[in-house]
C-alpha cells in the first residue's frame, strides 16, 4: 500500500501584510520625507479649495452646498474652468445644475480652449454652435463651427478687424478702436442669429448664449427673434461701453430677462422674474418658469 503524498498548499501572498512590512523597512528619513510631502499636498489642496470657494462664491452665486462640491472638485482636479470669468461654471452649476444635454450658442468663440465659455459644457454632455470668422484651436471641440460674422441684418458687406481676441467689426470697435486701428481688415457678408439658428436647426429653447464680439453684441441681439427661439441664459461682454451696455440691459429686460451678475466686463442674464433688490446679486438655482422645466 502506497502512502499518499501530502497535497501542495497554494501560497497566497498577503498584500496588506506585505505593504506593512515594506513600510516598516523604510528609514526614518524616508518616512519623514513621505509624510512631509503628503502634508504639503494636503495643504496645497486646502489652499486651492479656499481660493476657488471664494472666487466661486463671488462669481457664481450658487447655494453653499453646490459651491462646496464644486470647489472640492476643482481643488483635486476633477473640474476646471476654461472661461475668463467662470461663465462656464455659472451655467453648469448655478443655472443648470441637472442638465447634461443642453444646447449652447457661443458667438465670438475665438480660441476653442483658451478663455472658452463653452468647452466645459461639451465635457458635460452639451452640444451647440460656435461662431467666429477666425477660429483657432478647435481640434478637440465637438460644436459645429461656423465662420460667420453676426450682425443685426444679413447680407451686408462689412469690414472685420483681424486682431485675435480683440477682432471685430470695424464700425463697432468702440473700446478697442485705438488699440486695433492699424490691424488689417477683411470684408465679410454678415448674417444674423436668426439665420444661423434656422440654418442649423437649433431647438426652440436654447439653454445658453455667449456673446463676445467686441462691441457688436447689441446689434447681434437685434437680429434675434425671441418669440421663435427662447434663450434661458446669456453672458454678454460690454467692456463698460455706453450707451450700448445700458441699451442691452433695457432690450433684454423688455423681454423678461434680469441681469443677475456683473462680473469683469460681462453682464449675465437669466429669463424669469426676480425681486428688484436681488437683481445684481441673486443666486440662480433651479429657477425657470414652469413652462421651461
């Protein structure tokens, strides 16, 4: 009778114990360096969280819990902004915190990444139109790119100053008239917001429109029919140019909009009613008339 051999035991390494043993073999100096680096990183995250929270509170006006979540995500690198004054974060977290399939129109989109008001919206699942006669850095973008010059009337031949982010219609240059007086101009045939929206089968409700076209923002609004295309929120550059800034405000207020933030050289508007005392500082969160939910 042959004695049976003892079965071989499968050795399964204990990863947890292995890591503990490895940690135990570290020298005191290595542990000090590691703990110091961890403390520095934690401190930097805390500093970044504090600075982002302060800016978000100033710019966005969202409820505290939304600001905390957003600032934490920014501190650890899960969320970022491409816009000059966090217009993208305001749209995503203050105006439309639950929307993942919104539609935007970015007029004067310029660079597709640097100072872009719409790039982060695409990362959130939105889609839309980018409009600029001289776009740059659009390779990573999913918006439909339209190389057009927007004005109040279609079919007009107008001179456009080719000046990078300061480029715009010659006769509307305003603030940048002197700074761009020596740059070359190119003749363009204008189009309107209505024509762009119709030609590209835009939805009847557009969540967000960004207007940044160096002095021609008011004329662009005059080429839009609000009864045909409703817009939930605008960010509009004004560069403190009067009377244009005041005329834009009066134009939109007559349509039921309220200016809720003034940040940098931008005014931000939403569709709906707010108490007059809160027009400049109100937090817009989950607010739209029932018909627009």
